[in-house]
């Protein structure tokens, strides 16, 4: 049986850990060759690459800081040079900042916007130049783009809501070329950044219709579907996967 992404090449930003790593592994399992970027975790990036290769896949790791536009552009160019093409971009890298608007500094606000919004724009623009019919751009936002349920989310929720808007604009601009753009809005997901047994976990579970944290592999499964052939008519859409927290 042919794998759904056989012959495709994917670039996953922030693919060395958490949701990004799960996405990289899933896309590779579905047949894609995968490039993943990292900033400060070369050992973790090498581990993900090794896991993919041990399973019979092909992967490379590229160091790229999402605050550096040139590094992002270079990661796209290196993916094409090393793997031969680019069909799928997953904008997974992101940072979290929780602080009241009364004390949030402009520098910290700008940093969140650089990583969570500007970087996906830079990566999407660079990747689209290499994509043909069937290209996929998938961005990881947050259910907090839809509902601001807690204090201190001025920077984070703004960046993720804007990412939804950027995705819809990409869908319009690139649709005539057969390239789709969609966004996935995860809720609380069990990763090292937000563990299911962490000090704030119970409060998050209480907001859910199904009171458990999501698994990174569950987010990756939705991303893989959006990257595959069955989603070819889906574009400009936002998919919330949060256990019903926003229901």
C-alpha cells in the first residue's frame, strides 16, 4: 500500500520537541522526507532524526532561530537543496508569554510576535516559492486564539489570532496555484512545556468537555490529514482540537 505522503518533502519548524517532534515523526511515518528546525536543542533534534531514520524514513535537522528571518529563509533553501523539493510546510515553532498588559513590555510583546506571527509569514512566503499544485501550509496556533480564558494573554492570544488571519489570507493568495493553507488550534497538550501533571494542569482540565490533556500524537494526526490527499478541498480553515475546552 502506498503511503499517503510518499514522495513528498516536509519542513517542520520547531520540530525537535513536543508537538513539532510528533508532527515530524508522523509525517515521516506517512512517507514524507522531513526537515525539522531547532534553536537550542541539537541533541533532541538529532534524536528525532534518528528515530525517523531507524523507522526507515529520511530526515535532516537544521538550526534556525525563528526570530531571524534570514535563518528561516535559509532553512527553506536548505530543505530544497538537501531533499530535492518542498511540498509541506508546518509552522510549529512558537513561544509562550503570560503577563498582564499592565506590565508586559514592548520588547516582550515584539518577541512573541516575531516568533509566533512574523516567522510563519517569512517561512510561508519562502516555502510557497518552491511549492506547486498540492502544496500545503499548516500553522499551529492555539485554542486561545478563539477564547481568552485567563489573565495575561495579551501577547500570546493576539499572536495566535493573527496567525489565523494570516492563514486565511494565504489561502486566498495561493489558492489559484493549488496550494492550501490551514491552521490547527490545539488546547492543553501534554508536553514538557505544559505537562499533564504540572501545577496548572488541573485548572485546565476543568475547562474541558473531556477532562484530559491531549497527546502530541493526536495533534500530529490532524496535521498529517491536512497534509495528505484527502484534505485537498480544505483551505482557509481553522481546526480546534482541545477536548472541548472552547465548546
